[in-house]
């Protein structure tokens, strides 16, 4: 019995141990299963998106596709900035590394072949090799290649290099008219992002949104022949419609270019504006540049200058001088055209009138300082206000400013907008410089009255004086009238904007009468256009330098027409002319050329029957100057009150072979005669 009991006890213990082991094993399996289930849940549910994203990254390659940039049109719908189709090339270094393992020298050979084809891309063989061996999954090899270059690359890949280069269609900016409005339109960089001008200011609208090209790849990152490609198209940007009129811009550019080659200045500039709307119709500065080759100057003088510069100096020259819009971003001392603002202020405040009389003695003592009239050698003597404006007599305007006093004078500086930005839709606008009222004395007040000791921009000046042709209302200047989509539908329209009323309608009309007298019988006769009421004001102001003013000048002319209801205002500034100095002789012919063309283009009716439309004794006979040296011919023409123009470009050291109009023709006094070397 004892043995049986012991046997049963042993079997019980054995069964208990077995059961315990089975229970432990089951528990262990259950725990492991639970862990696996939880882990699987974590992978498939909690981190599903993360792992799917990683899988997608391993199985696909993504390439950005640039959007079509919006176009730029002139006021009449002529395209001035377009997109040129091409291709962006990408390198896939992982693919190339795999090929390198199988075919030693693959990378070096590919770099050499690509360098031989991509000669326009400014990439050396070493540059390309560095990109091909990058640790990145994809590397942009070159932003843009044209169709011909792309076909050469495609052929190379098909025949000798099956993997390593991927392409995507892209575009780059192209300007079909080259130099046209270059200082206005501006530039884009290699990524089609605006960097200067309208391209920069309206970049957020012109730039659309990027698209994507997604390609299936194997574990090594190689493109699968049977894989799926997904293309997400880019969204095109909005297009910009300029206020610039192509024909008026051409007239403006032609006139300033002619002035540059006849007067040999640092630069010649002009703005044409509609005074009723503030819209800029034309804006040109010469030398300009070709928008498709912006780093190459257009004049030999500047090419020679650039060749002597360091790389850093070249960068500063391009961005700080060559591409910079001097009519908006640079300041100058306006000189005599500023006298119109002084006169308007004095009339508006009732401290003078059209019939008021003054006496010019050649000089004027202001607070112990002797200030001179420009014609101090032959004083104007007694004159009315209208005559004083026509004669550009400094003492008249000094008298008006001193009568007004500091508070009223500075009030109108602010009303006309001097010392503050106009708000034109263009980057890097300068505000001009006006001396603080607290720091100004009577001498400074007097000199500011005739435009010295105060600086302004050209766009600020034409806006201020243009208000006198718009019943005294100051308009915000604009270069863009609207934004349109690819279907031509207007998305945003910029209406003309009145900033404020500067002077009354009556004062503005009296100023128009005064301006017409300047052109009819004063210092501005060179701007006279037969059959039209042209008014304006000449200016010749010395340029400041170290230690005081220099002998170099800004020669300028502000004009409007027709003066009974102005539809166009023109401001010309010639910086440091060498052939002549006076605003009437330097800038006047430029105004004449622009006005005569623009008024006809705009179909402004002629009028020969009313006040002072053709000054007495104005017609002269053109002399024969063929066979003379340019200088002798110029002197002979000037003796007959005609303006010689060098129409052959470049040097004026030549014998006149042809003149237009020919000898014996009848012209108006101060009309131009073109002289040609051949």
C-alpha cells in the first residue's frame, strides 16, 4: 500500500509539473502573440502613415516642375515678356553609384560627355562630377536647356548611359523685344523668381505654384519601366498689363538715345505720363541693357569699364548701376522746373498774382548772402510774374518764398509730395531729401525756391508738376493697370488714384498759362511743336560734389500739352551733358521729339488759331552744311537758331555727308537738323 501511495504521489507531482510547464508555455506563447499583435497593430494602424511614407520614399522619386510664369503685356496687349519652353535636368547619384560598381569609370565618362554638351550652362567637368557623386537622392544638374541640347542629352543617355539623368519640362523668361523697357520690366533669376523691376514687384502674382513629377523606382532607386508616373501640373501665374504704350515707349527710348550720342552725358532719361490718371506711358534711360543678355553693356564705353572690374565690382555695377532704374531710385536737384511749384504755392496762398510785378537787378541779398540770377550779367529788370516764369528769373522766386515764409512753403512741399515716396508700383523707390524745417534758414528757403538744395526723383517731380495739368489733383503714378488670368479675364484692376488736392483748379489753370509762355516766348522755345499749345519749364542745376557744387549739371525740361487740357506730361533729365549745358538746348530737343510724335500718335487735334501758338519770327531757312566738320556745321546751324543733332551715333569727329532736312527747307526756330557721316 505504501508503494502504491508513493507511486500515485509521484505521478501527481509529475502531472503537476507537466501542467505547470504547459501553462507556462501557453502563457509565454500568449504573451508573445499579444506582443506580436500589438506590434502589428502599431505598424499597421498607429504608424501606418509613417511607414507608408517611408515605403513611398524608397519606391518613388519626386521632381519639382516649375510653373508657367505670368506674361507681361504693354497697354495695348503686346507681349513684352514670355516663357520659353525647355527642360530641367536632374542627376540621380544613387543610380550612378550602382552603375559605377558594375562599370568602373561610368561617372567620370558621364561627367565628361555632359560637360561637352552643356557648354552654355557654365558648368565644368569637375562641377558636373561633384553633382553626380552627391549623397543626395536627386540633384538639379542644370535649370534650363533648350530643345536641341535636350535631344543631344537624350541621345547620349539612350546610347551609352542608361541611368543617372532625369528630365522635366520647364520654362525660362524670354523678352522678345530685347532692350525694350528694360529698366521697367526688370529681371528674373534661374529659378524664374523676380529680382528687379516689375518682375520683382509683382512676383507674388506672376509666380504660379509648382507642380510635381513622381516616378516609381526599384529598391536601388532606379526607374521602373513598368512603374507608374504621376504628374501634378503647375498652376500658371497671373499676367501683368503695363500702363506703358509700346509706341510711346519707342519714341521715348529713341529720343533719349539720340540725346546720349549727341550730348555725351553719363545718362539721358525721360518719363511720359498721363497727368489725368498718373499712368506712366513711357519711361526710358540710356544706356539701357538687353533683358536677354543683361550682363553685357550696350555701349563700348561701359564694356571697356566693365572689363577692368573685379568680379565683386561687376556684381555691384550690374545691380547698383546698370539694372537700377534711375528715374525712380535715384535723386537729383531739380533746378528751375521746381519754380513752378513755388509759383503755384504763392498764387494759391494769395501772396502773388499773374499781373504782379518784380524787379530783377541780377542779384539779391538774402540775410547777408548775395544770391544771383542766372542772368546776373544782364538783369531782367522790371517784369510781371508771367514774364518772371518765362525768363526763369531767380529773384522772382526767392521773393515769393520769402513772402510765404517757412510754414507755408514747407506745407506745400508736403502737398506736392516732395520728401516722400509717391507709392509707385515699383521696388526701391527713393523719397528724395528735404532739409528739416528747423535746420533751414532764409538762405536755404531762398535757394529751395528755385530748386537748389533740395533733391527729388524724376517720378516724384513729374507727379508733382503733373497735378497742375489735372486741375490741381495729385495722382499716384502707376506702371501696371491690371492683372489678368490665362483666359484674359481681369482679376485685379488698378484704377487711377487721387492722392490729394494740391492747389485749386483756378491756380492750376493759371499755371498752365504761365508754362505756355515759357515755351512760346521764354527759355523753353526748343520744345515748341508746331500746331500745339506746349507749356513747360527748363532747368539747369549744378551737381553737388566733395566740397560744394561741381561744373557738371543736370539739364532738364518739364513739359505738358495741349495746355488748355493736358493729355501728356514729359520730364527729361540729361545727367552731365558735355556738348551743351542749358536745359533748353540739351533737354528741350528731347521733349520736342517726344511731344511731336506722341501728340500725333494720340490723335490730339492741332490748333493754329489761338494764343501764342506760333511765336513771331519763328520760321527759318536751313543752311547747307554738307562738307563741313560736325562742329562747324553745328555752329552754323546754331547761328540760325536751329539745333544740330548727331544722327550717326558715337563720335562727332566726322565730315557731314548728309543732312536732314536738306538745305533750303523751312523749319520752325529751334527745330532739329540731323547730321550724318554717311
